[in-house]
C-alpha cells in the first residue's frame, strides 16, 4: 500500500484510508480529507520535511511522519 510520502512533487493520488494517530485522523477528516479525495503534492521543504499537500482547494503543510499514515491508491496523471 502506498502512502502520501511515496509521491513526488507534482504527483497526485486518491485517499484510500487514514491510519495511526486518532487526533490526526480526526483533524484530516474534519478538513475533508476523506476516502476518494484527490491529493496533490505541491512542494517540499529543502530537507524534505514537511511537505505541502493540496486537497479540496487548499494547501496544508504536514510532517512526513504524519503523511505516512495517509494511504492512497494509484497515482493520477
């Protein structure tokens, strides 16, 4: 199973599931990051952490450790 961390800048994926920390999962779900949502990797910090993801029209910076808990399916071109 792929996670958001497996995507490179400019790639997209579709959210399948959110695991791990319940507090993080609750926050992401409240923001609309639910199953079927398209995620776009916008940019990453110079050392690779955090990364900026875009979904539902807004950007969100997220640590790689947290992004590993967002599982995605096939990347979209």
